[in-house]
C-alpha cells in the first residue's frame, strides 16, 4: 500500500508543476521529468494483474480466459464487485459464490500442532475465495454482480454469453481443470496440500487485541520452530504478518497472516480467541506478477518457506 502512494505522489507533484511552469524556458527538462514519472507509473501498472493468469477477461493473454460474454473485457469483476458483494465469504468485496466450507478435507499429520477452525469455519474466507475457482466445482465466470446495469444475482449466476478458451477450462462449463503438468485445480481434497485455515506458530500465538487475553500471549508456545510474527492495529483489528525485510510495517511483500476468532478443532490452543491463521494468500498475492506463481516473495533458496519456518 505504501508502494502505491510512493508512485502517486511524484506523479501528482509533476502534474501540479507542469500546469504552472511548462511554458517557461525549462519546459523540455520538465517534460522529460514528467515523461520519466509517467514511465514509472506505467511500469508499475504492468507489474500488476493484467498480464497474469488471473486476467480471466477477454483481454487476458494467458491460457484460460473468456473470448466473449457481456462485460467480459473487465478484470477485477471475476473476483470483486464495487457494490452488493457476497458477505457470506469474508474476502474483500467478494463477487463470487463460495464453496461449501465443510466439503473440504484438510491436511493432517501426526506432527501437526496447529488446529483449523471447526464446521463452516474450518477454512478462512480468504482460502474459500481462492478455492471458489481452484477447487474446480464452480464456473469461473459465476458472479454475484455481473458487469453493467441489472446484473445482480445472489448467490451467483454465470455471465451471459460466456465463451471460454484454454487448455485447462471446460469450454462449456467454465470449470477449472488440470491438464498436462499443471495442478492448478486443487479439488476439495486438500490433504496433499500445505495446510491452510490453520493457526500460525503451531497454535497458541495471540497478542494485542482485547479478545486475546488468553494463554500464550505473544509467543509461539506450541512450536518454537516458527518466526515470531509482527502485529499492529489496522482498521480497528489486530493485523499479523511475518516480516520479510525492508521495514517493520505490513507490506504486500510480507507474509500476511489472517486474524479470526473461531472455535478450534480438538487439540487447538486458545480456542475462540482472535489469532493469526495461514491462508492461501499468506504465500500468494493474487494480483502480482513480480514473482512466478503469484508468490509474495521470491522462493529462490526457499525464501517463502523460510519466511515462516525456522529450519
Ligand atoms: C482472481 C481473483 C482476483 C482478481 C481478478 C482480483 N483480485 Fe483483488 N483480491 C483477491 C483476493 C482473494 C483478495 C484477498 C486476499 C489478499 O489479501 O490479497 C483480494 C484483495 C484485494 C484488495 C484488498 C487487499 C489489498 O491487497 O489491497 C484490493 C484493494 C483488491 N483486491 C483490488 C483488486 C483490483 C482493483 C482488481 C482488478 C484490477 C483485483 N483486485 C482483481 C482476488 C482477486
Ligand atoms: C505463512 C507461514 C508459512 C509458510 C510461508 C510456510 N509454512 Fe509450512 N507450515 C506453516 C504452519 C503454521 C504449519 C502448521 C504447522 C503445525 O501446526 O505444526 C505448516 C506446516 C508445514 C508442514 C507440515 C508439518 C507437519 O507436522 O505435518 C510442512 C512439511 C511445511 N509446512 C513445509 C513448508 C514448505 C516446504 C514451505 C515453503 C513451500 C512452507 N511450509 C511455507 C506455516 C508456513
Ligand atoms: C476467478 C477464478 C480464480 C480465483 C478466485 C483465483 N484464481 Fe488463481 N488461477 C485462476 C486461473 C484460471 C489460473 C490459471 C490456471 C491454469 O492455467 O492452469 C490460476 C492460476 C493460479 C496460480 C498458478 C499461476 C501459475 O503461473 O502457474 C496460482 C498460484 C493461483 N492461481 C493462486 C490463487 C490464489 C492464492 C487465489 C486466492 C488468493 C486465487 N488463485 C484465486 C483463477 C482463479
Ligand atoms: C505456505 C505457503 C503456501 C500456501 C499457504 C499456499 N501455497 Fe500455493 N504455492 C506455494 C508455493 C511456494 C508454490 C510454488 C511451488 C513451485 O514453484 O513448485 C505454490 C504454487 C501454487 C500453484 C501452482 C501449482 C502448479 O504447479 O501449477 C497454485 C495453483 C497454488 N499454489 C494455489 C494455492 C491455493 C489455491 C492455496 C490455498 C488453498 C495455496 N496455493 C496455498 C505456496 C503456498
């Protein structure tokens, strides 16, 4: 977020200056300066979602995308809507129906300390959001508020006239599939995937919020093999993240932990307290092309893994 401001301020500064001064003798220099600033803005726009596999619209350049459909030239609409979002899925302004949380089978092992939530809370909303496409059970053009006027349909309906192209999408169904060596479609059986919807630190970590005055405040009490997260009050809630360097404020390139207060499955420590969880978007930023496979940080030297695990 800090990054966005950094590029906007110099750009606006140049705009203000150019109104006043561009007719003067130094106008060429100022124009060059303005062009350099605009180039910076253009570059940072390129480093976003448009060229990635998450541009599912008709401007998409990757394997799976639409070639037709009412409003199919948009990008954000496949995941977000400015109005009337689906509040059953606690992800920002979410525009899709969600899968049924209880249909997922989660990772388990004899050495696992952390616990998932129970019942409809066994996965966090952010993971449910990703799985609304990546479990392969819901059309990727299924949405609550379709582009244009008069497109509202809760829980969700397919985009009118949707036509898909791509090696790993059902042309008629709009469902994500796996083909070749790609395993993007994770299915509802998550037992062979890194745990998600699970407490950070192997459980027991909590700090900063009134609701968390339980045991084990501020320590990785169950499993010391984790880096201690940082926390801050943002928007009235405690936000947690694992710092990946640069500063001590939360950035998109930190490993984001998502807070919730839920009853935990058997063995969970601090059940019911507001505490940090690992979700799909802890490791992935669905909007970035800075690293392959939408990773928040480079995984060279297993940088993603070693952000959290002390190994
Ligand atoms: C493929 C799905 C997908 C698409 C397409 C998408 N987003 Fe997101 N977006 C998400 C998910 C999931 C989250 C929540 C996870 C997170 O914290 O990043 C999110 C979070 C956000 C957030 C809040 C958190 C943050 O990083 O600032 C904003 C703002 C946002 N998206 C804007 C956009 C805009 C604007 C577009 C279109 C240019 C877009 N998104 C396209 C899935 C998507
Ligand atoms: C966001 C922090 C985070 C990141 C990044 C992360 N992990 Fe984990 N990992 C966890 C948590 C939390 C658990 C659950 C551990 C527990 O409760 O004992 C876990 C569990 C595991 C387990 C299963 C442990 C068991 O006892 O069954 C393995 C193996 C593992 N991670 C490997 C990796 C690898 C490899 C990477 C990089 C690709 C990675 N992790 C990235 C947080 C993370
Ligand atoms: C609207 C549907 C949709 C949603 C929601 C969605 N994705 Fe995707 N995602 C796709 C499609 C389509 C692909 C390309 C699949 C392919 O080509 O096999 C993809 C690919 C990916 C890839 C692989 C990229 C690569 O280069 O191989 C990752 C990683 C990924 N998504 C993570 C996420 C995460 C994490 C979330 C939630 C934060 C999310 N996705 C939400 C549709 C979606
Ligand atoms: C603990 C970190 C972590 C979490 C949590 C995580 N991923 Fe990933 N994911 C990775 C890493 C690292 C890679 C890249 C693996 C590689 O390069 O071989 C990856 C790769 C992927 C891919 C590309 C697979 C391929 O090879 O085609 C998809 C799709 C994906 N993740 C989706 C998800 C979804 C959906 C979730 C939540 C259900 C999720 N991830 C949760 C770390 C994570």
